[in-house]
């Protein structure tokens, strides 16, 4: 699950859903009142710029430290001089989002007995191929629309409006 700002805050409140395998928060608006228990057994990636005047880098750091005790893995990506809004540094933010999603997917992928176990070379080639496809589609698909599914889980069909 990926969320920016308040979207990351909402995400931590619903992250205990069994379909969620990890959470990526971009410039998250987390506070001491937000739960970390919802991240048990999941991965957490937080990316925050130090020039953010809307949400707090220090508060994100505190939240990540609290989550470290329950999450499977925790990572804080310091985005340096970036501020809150996703207009400046969008390529850097997209790279972090894409790389984080790919890392979550790769970490959760478990080959079955009929699948071939990937070697480091084939794994790297696949990662590069998927990343290039994501970069090629960047103009068409906002990063916020990435959805992680567990193995065997089918995506939900969008609701159709009746006429």
C-alpha cells in the first residue's frame, strides 16, 4: 500500500488487512497517536524530505522507530532537501516509490515447487525489466495507483456505474 501525506496516515490505520504485505509512506503525516500494531509482520518504507514544512521529518523518524519493534522490516529514506509537495523532485519520489514497491514484491515472492528459483542474474534482469516498464508508463499511471497483491490474489474489478 502506498500513501502520500494524509494518505500514508490512513494507510497505517488499515494496514492490518491481510491483503496488505507492506506500506510505503511518502512525506507521511504520522503522529504518536497512529498505531504501529497494524504493521506486524509487514514491511514499512518511509520517505521524507527535510524541507517539508507541512509534515514532520522528526515525527516520521519517531514513528519508524516505534514500528521497528513490530514490523518485519523498516526503512527510512531521507529525501534530503525535498519539501512536502510532489511537484518538486517528482522523478526522485517516483524512483523511491517504484523501487520500494519492487523490493516489497521481490521480498514477498515465494516460488512454488513448480516454479524456477531465480538466480541473482535473472532476478536482476527481471527487476530491471519491470522497472523500465514502470518508468515507460510513468506519464500514464500515477504512482498512487500501484496495488500489491498477495500470491494467488486476484485484483478487484472496478465498480461500474449503472445507466
